[in-house]
C-alpha cells in the first residue's frame, strides 16, 4: 500500500489556501490511503515539462494543483507543494527531488539557479587562491551530501562570504556539513555533529528510492498516517517543533545510554525541544506503570511552559511525567519528611545578617564580601562543616587564607543558628535538606530524570539531581542534563558535573544549528560576550566551532539614546513599523520593563501585556506588546525584540542576561543603547 509523506513547506502555506482546496487535500490523503492508483486522484505526469521525471500533479480544485513526487523504487510518495495551477508548475519546473545516496536525506534543489549564482561567484572580487574546501575531494563533497550536479557550483565559492551566498541554493543538510568542514571539522565529525549520520544508517539504492524515508531522520518530512493525522498536523495551533526534528536532534532524543548524558548548545539550537521529545519518548514506555519521568528546570516560568507544551506533545504519556522547578522539587521532598518551616525571603536574610554582623566580625572583610561568600559558596555548595569549607574550591572568588576561612566559618555558624531559631531555610538550604532526605532513603527516585537550564544549577542542586535519578542503580537512560553556559544568569560560578558524581564522559553532545534566530542576530548576541569565558557545563571551555543559524535576515538596529523618553519614542516608532508590516502585538516584546515605554505605547493606542512570573504566555489569545524582565522572557521567543541596554550592563552576569534577551528575537532586533546617557 502506498504511503504519503508531507513536506514542511506544505504546512507553512496550508492555512492560506481556500477552504475548498484544503478539503480536497484531505480527500487526496484519504484516497491515497484507500488506493493510490485510483483514477480520481488524477496523478498526472508533468514530464517533459519538468526536469525531474518523478514529478506528478494532483488536482485539488479547479485552479489548484498539489505537486507529488513519485518514487522510482518503493511506494512512498511525497506531497511537497500546493499552489495555483501555473504557479505550482513553475515552482517545480527546474527542481530535482532526490534521496541522497550517501546521507539518505531527501534533497530539493534547482540546478539552473545554483549554476547561475555559481557563475556570478566565479567573477566576484571575493576570490581566494586557497580556500578551506580545497582540501576536500569531489568524492568527499558527495559524501558530505552535495549532489553530483552541484559539486562544480561548490567549487566556485572561493571565500566564506561567497559560500554564504551559495549556501541558500544548496540542500540545507549539505550546506550545514560544509560549514562544519569550513570551520575546521573533519568530514566524519561534520557529518556526525551536524546530521547525526551513522556509517551503518539505512541508505537508498538510487536517487529515486524513497523506501527508507519513513524511518529516516529528515527534518522536512513527516509520514501521514491517515486523514485524521493530517488534520491534526495541519491544524492552525500546532507548532512545527512538535512534528519536525533535525536528524541530530532525533538521534539525541532516541539515544540509549548506560549512564547520564549531557546536551549543550547556544540559544535557539533546540535543546528544550529535544528534552521535551526525549521526555515523551521515555514516558511512553512507562504508560500503565507507577514509574515516573521527572522534568525539572531552574526557573518556575520555564517549568510552567514545558508542562503546557508536553501536554500537547504527548497527552497519552503525560500522566507518567512530573514537571516542576528545582525549588518546588526540593520543597516537596522536605514536606514529605514533615518539614513545615519557611523559606527565608530577602528581607528575612537581611534581618539575620544585621543581627549576626552587629557583633565582632573578622577584620578586613566587608559586609558585602561576607554575605556573598555565604550566598555564592557556602549555600550553593551545601557546606555544613568547617573542614568542608577549608577544602572547598572557591572558583572565581578572591583568595583567602586558611586562617581567614576559619574566622569566617564562625560567622556562618551564627547565621545558620539564627535561621534555625526562626525555623527557616534559604533556597539553597532547602535543596541541601532535600538532598540529604533522598540519600537517606526517605524519598523514592524517579525512573528517568531530565534537567533544563543546567547552567544555573549549583553544586548542591546537582547533587540533589544525582540523588533523585537512578544513577547508582545503573538503570538505562537515568539522567539527561541540558543547558548552555552562554545563558548563565543565576548561578555565577560554573560547576563541573563530575563534582556532583555525574559522569557524562563519552555521553556529551552539542547542538550547533540555530533554528530560532537569524544568523545576523545570533552573531550580534555572541558578540555581547566577547572577552568572557564560557564553560561547557562540565569543567571545560565551550567549543562553538561551526555554530550557525539556518535563517538569514536583517542586521540588528543599534540606536543610541540619551534618555528614557528618547528610548520610548524610538521603540514606539519601531513597533508601529512592525505592526504595519503585519506582525501581531503578541509577536513583539521589549525588555526590561520601562515605564516610559509602556506609557508611550498606550498613548499611541498600542496595547501592552506584562509577562508575569508563574504564568505562561498565551500568545495571540492575549493581545499586547509583551514586556518583562530579561530573566522572565528566558525560554520564550518573539518575532521582534527591543533590548534596552543601561549603564548597569557592564558586569558579566548582565552581559549574559543581555545575550539571553537578544536571542529571544527570531527576525527583528532593536537595541536601545542608554549606556552613555546621563539620566
């Protein structure tokens, strides 16, 4: 029986088609399911009108045609495009549709267009006598995913700028692998890092053999399993990430490990998407059991968002998934052992420090140093003995002697005593107590544990995560940790996983393809961190070699302003332009909160909507330009973001926070620079 696969491009245009045409598409699917050879489908050959003889058209209305690619081998057909009769035929006229024999991916390319751009490159002034791709043979270019017909075009690119121009005309997977090679990777490393291609993966026998595509990891195709499945896929509220995964993401989702695994990658590379798909993948095997998958994050907002999205992604498995943030997890464990105290608020902590520091304190130490030593070292590392403090690794903290540590420890003892008097714990303190409870067998472990925002977990938090996961039991797939050192906005001190007993050696992978932001925005965001050392979450330095965005767009607009009023005027003008261009108010965000901007937007009859803690963003259901703290918009994305830089944005933590905010923008980024203002 014939099978029909849907290309991502159909999903993008389906909502714009007339209702009658949409109905015909559903009918086409049903007929394919019943009998693909029936005459009513009207599958017509377009050869010799088209270059590729596999192209067929199906009537889906008086003036609309669906472009279907028929296989030379097998019974898998591809629905790749729908448009008016003439436009549909023009779209496919010079295109080739091939399964690449080496990589197994479906490729769509236009030889004439690619040859034309290559001709321009051969006469461009960007020519370099020696270029990175010279070290790669034609055979290796083919193994990298370049169709034989396009190898001469690749040879025409003699500089990075020229290759960037050409890349849009190459099959996207081939372009990604070549960028890896240009960045210094070997062919095998580039194939593995960019595509997750294994040497023994299923490969087609010929360019027209589509029989493997239903099981191959291809970012742009999904198998249609009946008319109802198609209706679900094409519904207006379904997000692409729920349907399509990059081959390398799919590999990580289904990777079976005998120990903990780590996924890192810069903002926009789909780490959280991979984590959610992996959670759903693991949970499905637990259906009908008492075992649970734990998904935990550092912030409440992201845990709320992930829970909402998982309910859509895997409703049949969500009963076996518990989604919570770190502090709620710790509080739940402590309540299970009948702790009924209070989490100390900042005001409580200040009061206790006033009491403790009213008596004699060690000479030569300021209040700021003492309190930060406690909050950055003692609490997050779970230090509760003098010996532990004397031997603690205080990364990136001022050096102090053993004698000074002893003197400071007496101060910290008094602080902890005052906490106990009030039956209080700090946030880090409750994590410590929760970890002890789990290690003492007072709380059952989860079958699988997945952690997002790893970069913000301190040592004690990591020890808790290790304790609630079945690492010691040596179960399969016990723990998956996901994060990005570029987005370290809470925990200032990097902590190697190994210090918490989490060994990911040989099970650490990095996502390099950015799906959210344009390349121009990605580069601007990374430049915000120039000069800062970014860790790989396990004691090393992150390797950003071959990181890339799949989208190109406008260069971010940098606008210096001398006052809040001037900044507000600039953002209002920018927002009006975007709204006139067709964006919805819910697709635009500015950060951080600025009263003048809110006032001016409202005065211009443009609604605003504040993003608040513990609330999901409901999207188009709630109109209004979004605004909130830079931390609050972490985990969200918008088509357009206005980022306000202030005079305070000089510390490393603020620069990391600005990186997070800038990478929330998908297409448009406005940077308001108030750093030289006098207000």
